[in-house]
């Protein structure tokens, strides 16, 4: 997949009306400090287009990135950040839920977890929530470069078991540093967006 054009097209706050897009949407969800902006930047082939916040929990909007005028990356607010008030957390949760329930174009949800740790309660809740909304999330295990190669099998098994993933569910270890895992994500995007046959 060659990224020629990227445009931050829509930013939706808590009360905003979500756009009715006519192109496939791919949503990215994950804890505030899991490396979501880094993943999106790596996929878009841009250094810092998706803002990496110095303060986790800063993204309080749903951001729609138009990619090549063919599909959208939808960056959902990071969850589970301790310094955010309960009221804010509930608002974000409602925002994410509203998106999952109302988007007609959503093809796939990517849920990011840190490969170094077992998924936390927030991750498990989010996973169940996505599944309950009728989607099979693809799990992206970020920060792959932070562990030894010999640990990868053990850590991915731990993530699968903790989340209660099915055997056929997809888990992709990913490193924003080395870009390992990016091609696999591109393949999934192209297939789900129906772009494979155009090549």
C-alpha cells in the first residue's frame, strides 16, 4: 500500500455530529500511552501527522484521516488514563460507543495493547465492548522493539489468553521503530477496503 495523500478531514468532539462518509473506515482504539499516534504515523508514512501527546489522555476527539481519497483512519480517544476525571472517562466511553454503533462505513477495529504486559481491565473491557458491537478486533501488540525476540511467543500467548481471543482472531506484533508488522496491517486494510483487485 503506497500512501500518497493524507488529510486530517474531520475532528469530532463529544457533542459533534459524526460525519457520514462514503469510504471505508478503520478505527484505532487503545490506552492513552500505548503508541496509537506512533502506529498511525507509521501507517501514514508521516513523522508526526497524528499528534503524539506529551500528556497521555490528551486526545479527546475522534479524528478522521482521509488516506489517498480511498479510506479513512479513525483515531478514537485514548482510554484508561488515571489523571482524567470519571466524568471525562464516561464522556469518552459514550463517544466511542456512539461511533461503533452508528458508523455505516466501519470495516475493522484495531485494538492496540502493549506487548510487554498482560492486557489490563480497560483493555479487556474495550475488547469485549468491540466484540459486543459485532466486530472482531484485530489486536496490534505495540512496542515490539522493547522485548527480546525470544519473548514474543510467550507475550502474544499471554495477550490472547487474557483477552479470551478465538484461535482465528488476528494478532499482529508491531514496532513503530522498525516498522515490523506494518505490511501485515496494510494487507488487512487493502483487503477489507476492497483495494486488492485494483493493483
